[in-house]
C-alpha cells in the first residue's frame, strides 16, 4: 500500500509541475492550448480521486493502522487538495489571459478601423466646384453617421479593459496603456472628422465664392460685349444701371473675400486672386464704359456740330440764292427796292455772323482737344468759311452792281427829265415872233425873262449831270490798277535783268581766275621739271629759252557787249539802276 501511495505522490508531483508553471500564453491561440491542457489535467485529477478514495478505504480496512502509511496518505490528500487549488488558480489565470488577449485583439481591430477612418477624415480633397463639394459633404455625412454608430464599439472595448483592471489582471499597465491609446486615437479621429467637416463647409463657401465670382465675370463679359454694340448715349445710360448692380455684387464679393480670408487662411490667397480677377475685369469694363460714354458724348456733340454745319450751310446756300436771284431793275423805283432788299439781306448776314463765329470757335476747340474726327471738323470749318466768304464776296459784288446800276438809272432819269424839259422849251427859244406891237413885245420879253429864270433854276440839275457816275469811277479805278500792275511787272523784269547781268559777270570773273590758277600751276610744273633735269646732268638738252610748244597761249576773255554800260569790272561789283 505504501508503494501505491508513493506512486500516487509521484504522479501528483509530476502534474504539479505543469500547474505551477508561470506560462500564461503569448496570444489567444496559445492560451486556448494551455486551457485545453489544463482541462485534460483536471480530468486526470478527477479520475485520480477514486484512487485516493480506494487507498483511504484500504487503510481503514486494515486491522492495525500504520502511522507512516496514515501520515503519507494524509500528505497525499493534502497534496491532492493543493493540486485542485493550483488547478483552479491556473484556470483563473488562463481565463484572465484569454480575456486580455481578446481585449488586445479587439483593441488592434479598433485601432486598425480608426486608422482607416483617419485616412478618410484626413482627406485633402475639397472638390472642384460647388456640386462636387456637395457630393463630398454628403459622403462625409454618411461617414460621420457610421462614426457615431461605432462609438459604442469603442466604449465596449474600453469597458472590457476596465473589467480587466477590476479583476486585477497582471497586464494592468498594458491594459491601461491600450485604453489610453484607443481613447486618444478616437479623440483624434473625432477632432479630425470635425476639422474635415468644417474644411468641407469652408471649401463649399470658397466654391460658392468662386461661382459667384465666375458669374460676375460672365456678367462683366456680357456687358463688355453689349458695350461694343452701343451706338447711342441713352443706351449707355441704361447700361449704367447694370454697372451699378455689378459694383454692388463686387462689393459683396469683397466683403465675402475678407471674411473667407480671415476664417480660412489657407484659401486666402486663392480668394484674393479670384477677387482681383473680378476687380480687374470690372475696372476694365468701367474704363471702357467711361471711354465709350466720352466717345458717344463727343459723337453727340459732333452730331450737333454737324447739324449746325448743315443748318448754316443750308442758310448760306439759301441766302446765296436770294442774293443772286434778282435781275437788274428797269426803273429807279425798282432799283431802289432792290438795293433796300439787298441791304436787308446784309442785316440778316450780320445777325447770323455770331452763329458762324460760335461754330468756328467750337470747331477749333474740338481740334485743340484732339477730337478723333478733328480732320472732318477742320474740313467743315474750311468749307463753311469758304462758302461764307463766297456769300460775302457775291453780296459785295452784287451790292456794287446794284449801286452802280441805281446810280446809272438815276443819271438817266435826271438826264431824260432835263432833256424833255429842254425839248419842251426849245420852241420858245426858236420862236421867230418878236411882237407886232409894244405890248406883244413886252409880253415876249417877260416870257423870255421867265424862261431865263427857269433855266437858272435848272442850272444845279445840269451841273449834277456833269458828275462822274459810279460805273465810270470804277472803270477809272480798274484802269489805274491795271496800269500800276503793268509798272510793277516792268520793274520786276528790270530787276531780274540786272540780276542776270550780275550773275553773268560773276561767272566771267570766276572763269578768269580759274584760268590764271591753271596757268600758274603749269608754270610751276615746268620749273620743277627743269630743276630735276639740271640735277641729273642733262643741262645740254635743255634750251635756253622755252619753245613754242612749252608756251601756253595767253588766256582770252570775252568782252561784255558795249550795250551794257552799267557793268563795272571790280572785285566787288554793284549794280546801279
């Protein structure tokens, strides 16, 4: 029996080594393997209990108890109970280890899931336009919904960690660190998600700003195209209302750009660049509108100026037609009416002169200001001045003709009247009756005295007829002017003749000096040749006197004709007339 007890002790000792081991597994699989091994040992321990009962019963059946056997059996029972306690502790430890590794696995899965969500929350995609960013916002709203739905999972993992801590797990420090890591990652994910949500909201505002800016640019481009088609000032003034609305929109964009730049510093440069595009386009449009308005104002001003030109030209042509329309009158009364009418036209011309001067001054002002149609303005000024000059010239010529004609008619009227008066009195003078009686003779003498008095009374009229008429005076002035022109022409011809004589004399003197210079140069060359021959010993070949071939003929000069006694030969020649 003692041997059986020793064998039982050896068996328990062998199993005790496995129960007292510190190994708790490296992961869930190894822990499960250890638990399966522990369960097998527990089954063996359960199967060992009948053996222990059998030994105890055998000891009781013995007549005499052996203290050593009894003591060994008691020790065996104590060892068995200790083995049961160690098995229970081992089982508890392995269960804690299994819970820990399950916790670790859940933590790793949660961390991996959080990392995946981090990638979504940390996305830098903000869309290309408003519609795109709206799509991204909808997708991110779904992401946030999913995120909130998994918050319970995070809390469950953390709660599992707290349970392990309450159970005094040996890995308490690791569990605490895992819980802190999970919560830190979860908080980071939520902060990143909130930042992403705010960034998408900001991106939407920026894209809405971009769309408003693009719409404003399109609006500006539309008005730019419309501006090119405007041809009237009232159309441009109607466009001014649209420009005012565009300026209001630009002001709104400016305020929105300032707000977005302060709220989203990363987008500030982009927003300001977009605003600058709108500002430049609007400034160009306003500059173009101002330029077009100025041009249209100038065009209206020019149109009014050209209308005034047409008015003055029409008046000039009409007045010129009135001036040149009448024919010469046949009697004095009609001629006087014609002269009076002609003077009335002169009064109208004088009254209209202010309009002409204003027209000239306005046109010269346009030219000085550099109007784009300055050439046309100058042409019209020149044309109107020429036309007005023609009118003035024609009026003066007609006035002269009318005055001469009236003067001639007055002369003829007075001459005819005196001629008729003389004709009617000639019979009285040629009457051969001298009276047959004294009374008749005295009566004839009285009549003759009356005739002489009448003749004396008509003397002033006769003297008036001896005056020079205007047409005769004009003819005399014309002849005097023609005679003066002939004298001026003769004087001009004489001056030209004298200048020609002076020019010919100067040419003669120049030619004479040229020939003298050539002769001196030739003599000098001959002297140099003689010196060279003497220096070479050829004296015998040189004649003592120059031959006829070496002598140049004396220069011949043309003499002035004797019919020009006023020409003097001198270095400084003067022409006397």
